[in-house]
C-alpha cells in the first residue's frame, strides 16, 4: 500500500466522529418527521372538537396556532440538519484534500456549520456546502403546511357557512 493511500484511510476516531454526526443528522430528520405527525394529530383533534361544539367562536385560531408552531419547529430541525450535513461535508472535504491542520482542528466539533444564502460562495459550493437559512418554503415543508392551512380554511368555511352567510346578510353585503 502506498504512503498516500494510507493517508486517505479513515482511522477509528474519524469513523466515530462521522457516525456521531450521522446520528445527529438522523435525530434532526426524525424530529422533523415527528413535527408533522404531532401537528396532524393536534389539528385533527381540534377539528373534531369544532364539529362537536357549534358555538366555539374563534376556533380557527386554535387550529392555526399549532400549524404555525410546528411549521416553525420543523424548519428549525431542518435548519439544524442541514448545518450538521454541512459540518460532515466540510470535514470530509478537508480529509480528502489533505488539509491536515483544518481537518485535525475540526475533529469532534458538533456545532452545525450554518451558511446564510447571501454568504454562500462558489468555494462553498465547490465543497458541496449549501445554504441553511432558506428552509421555510422548501418542497418538504411548504406544501405540507400550506395545504394544511388551506384545508383548515376551507373546512372552517364549510362548517360555519350558515353563520357566515347570516353575517353577510345582516351587514347588508348580500341582498
């Protein structure tokens, strides 16, 4: 085995560090999935409660609040997950490219490597790093929470149609 080949082999500390990073990444992804599960459970329970209690005015705010709260938490976990992936990618880039000093200084650092979209340079992109602060409207988050908000609005209008039409008739909007 050549000297260069031995230098490119991960030792036990390196493997353990990468496994720990992977564990953190998996935990963040699991937390993100749990946010969606809990949000659907709570929203469904509140919608069922609305169907059984006809005089609960302002109930839609009770339903929208958990949607927005879990949307924020989901984005937060995705943000952390992306930062941890950047940490792992940067570590592997340093290892593969022989940046020994940077590599040794970054071993066993678990702080997510956050990069704002406006600070993402071509050098970052060439290393495989990505922005971490643009998670609000990603394809894994926005359709799920956006469709849920629209569904809650449509269902609330359907459940309260008689009250809404009565209000419009009394205010003179509809003759």
